[in-house]
């Protein structure tokens, strides 16, 4: 049975803050994460993802920030769904090369996109 927990933004923020506050007490950041995660009620990997996301959002680490990710998805995904032009590129769904190869065994539905440059 899969356990799903939705943590509030406040809990996530507090957990990340705790990692940074107690980092000096442990030999590594991962050791701090492993110590703090059970207190929050999440897996260490989950807390590690929150810390990485915080680092990206604050500019401490390279990557796409949460705001930029939401902005891109807000514009690009509807364009793909509707097969529209986006910045000189036509985005349309295309059928998979071998539709039944893995879908039956793993029960997944792969989505593929065809990108055409409009020149």
C-alpha cells in the first residue's frame, strides 16, 4: 500500500531551515537530512529534494527555479496539447513508434511529441 503525505509549504520551509540550522552539528548535509527527516515524518530523499529545490530557487545551485518551471509549463504544455505554434516551433503529439511494446507490461501510456521548425 502506497502512503501519500502532502506536506504544507510551511512544514517544507521549516524542515529546510532546520537542515541549514543544524548542518554544523553533522559531518555532512546528508547526515543532517537523515537525522531531521524522521522528525518531520518524511523520507530522507524527500527532504533532500526540498533542500535542492530551495537551493535552486534561491540561486545557490544552478537549475530551473520553481517559478520558471511553472511559467514554462503554463505556456508550453497547453501549446503541445493543442498542436499550436510556439516561438517558431510547431508542437504536435505523435504516435509512439511501437505502441504495444511496453504499455502492456508496465501499464504506462507514453506520450511523444513531434517538433517541427517553422522556417
